[in-house]
C-alpha cells in the first residue's frame, strides 16, 4: 500500500517543484516580464493541471477501494501516446520549417518539447471525454 500513497503524493509535489524552479529560473535570468515569459508560465500551469487532476482522482479511487489503474486507463494512455506522437512529429516539422524565426536552437528545442507535452495532454483529455476509437467493436 505505501507505493500507492507515494504515487499519489509524489506526482503533484514534483510538478510544483518543477514549475517553481522554472519560474525562479525565468525571473532570475530574464530582464522584466515579456509576452514570451507569460506564455511559458501559462503553458506550464496548463501542463501542471493534468498530473494534479490525476493524483486527486487516484486519491478518491484509493479511498473507495477501487483499483488505481485498469485496462481502460491503460488503453487511454496508449492511444493518447500514439496520437500525440503523430501530432508532435507534425509540430516538429512546422518548427523546423520556421527555424529562421527562432533566435537560437535552444529556444526551438524547448518549444518543441513543451509542445509535445501539451499535445499529449490535449490528446489524453480528448480521448477521455470522447472515448477510445473502435472501443465498442468485438
């Protein structure tokens, strides 16, 4: 049982520490608040919603003696990962087409990584709300 509690509480704590560290990094090395920093902070907050939501949902399931993971949640993650991989490859293609617009390669890489994470989160939310494709077929 301790491993379930560790999973539930460790994920939001790590997410908060990560976002806190990135915020301190951005404000420590950037001069003033720009639109770029506001966009990065907004994206980080949106990306932090998913692990916190899943941890709260897992805590409720654990209280009601339901299993934390089942076949449906596992298949949801597999399908979301497959769709996210496909769409993130398209986003990398667009990023490389627009590489002259980026001041350096590090910024291009960080935007691509954050876009891939955001795409996974959006695919997961879409499949969670609308169901898996071909899930009703035998």
